[in-house]
C-alpha cells in the first residue's frame, strides 16, 4: 500500500506491505507530496510534489501591507506586548527540522528564531512577554510540555510528558492544556512546575482553541455539558456555566486587549476572504448574551449589539476591529514520477 502521511504538519509518501508489514517513509526533505498513483509495472509512482510559502499581512490605519516570511507558517500568529511584535511557528525553506518559534518586529519587518533548532507543535507567550510554554513531539509521538524564558537566560524546563497538548498560560501563573484520557479529551491545568494537576471542568472537550487576554475564558470546541453540540464555547476558568458562541464549528479569537471577541461568520474561499463579527466585550472580559443556539453562519452585525462586520474570516485581531493580521499561504506543485527503491 502506498499513501501520504502528515507528520508534524508535513506531508510525505509512505508504504506498507500488506497485511502486516511495518510502515516505511519513502520521501523526505522540504518539499511535500500530495496524492499518489502507482504505475502499472509497480516500479514507480506519480505524485504532486511542491512547497508551501506563507506571508503575513497586516491591516491597520495605513492600509494593508505584506510582512516578509521565510517559509511556511504553521500556527496562528499572536501579538506580543503593545502589538509591536508577532510570534508564530515557521518551518524554514531549508530546515530539516520541524516548525520553530519565530518573532517579528512589525515596524521594521525583521524576524528571528526565538529558540533556534527547537521544533514545536504549539506555544503560548505569557501575558508579561517573559516566558513561553510550548509542546514538542516526545518519544512514541506523545506530546511533551516545556517552559522557557524568552531571553534564554536559563534552559527550558520540562514540565510534562503524558501527552499534554495545546498549552496556554492561565490565571495566577497556571498552565492550561488538553489531555487525552483513554479516548476522551479534557481541559486540565497545573502549576508551572508540573504539580497540582486537575481538571478545569469535568466534561470532555474536542479541541482547545485559545485563552482570553485576561485569562478568564478558555475557548474550546466540543459537546455541551447538557449533551448538545458540538459547538464552540467559552468556559470560565474560575467556574460557572459555559457560553455557547456559534451554532456549529468556528474558532472565535480575542482582540489583543480583550475588548472584542471576533467570531467568523463567513469562511474564506479562493475567491472570498470571508467575514467576521467584532463583538464588544464588557469590563473584566464580561461576555454579552449570545443567541441561545449561538450565532448562525452568515449572521449580520445586527445580531449582536454594537458588533462590527470585518471583511476577513480568518484573522488575528490587534487592539481594535481595524487592526489585524492574517496569513496567506500559496502552494507550488508539479507532477513527478518517483522510481521506487
């Protein structure tokens, strides 16, 4: 059997002898392969081989402009302190390893690797901008968690190796993360040294999507506690019922100052950038009342008091609805014949 496998965000060709052979990787390197057709003689195969190139665009009072990148971006960027810096995971064109954490100064467009040579799956920068919590692939493919100062003044500290994923800084210095128990995922937390583990809520989730800037809300997707859903919802970290945001799947994102919640209501296509609603949030990140079943796809701004329509469905908000960044990724591919070993 010949097939493509995506490992750490990169697609390559694999094969396995039927019925009980061991999987064997056939292609390596910075290019990726999509799709496979085996020739009749069984001596070669045809695949679409190519590369992904990403660029970050910023929209602000001055209009839109492109910020350079040097490969493929693997994460949603996040703003640092004062919206002057962006953090993101990037796989460089010539890199043999996986995505690294990069930092870009918006005014100058200059970028640099924060921890060169460290391949990451996910990350979060602390509210004070001094620390990073991140996950890596451990032995057997299990995710591991690490905590490190951004200035690299001391080595990274290993704080978890039980499959913890999607780490975020929570309130009072806690670390929030997603953990699979059996076949069910839960939202859990622990102290920065890895101790004091507990579930944030007793019910399962399907994916941990983000945390509000004030660390009061965790954005997740998953079944509602009453058995409804699945749906995007906001879980209060310090207790209380979850709040349903949308009728079906989407990833709501917060403005960098916590004053707006952006909900995508039209998803991007090749010909349309999509659309989001920027919904004002009250003091102390007090969420407004949403429709009982959540906001519906295609909803107008009038569905929520004070909401504004933003002409982009996938974005990373800055301080207000006119200030955001987004990622454009282009793919360059051609058909290649590969002789089988």
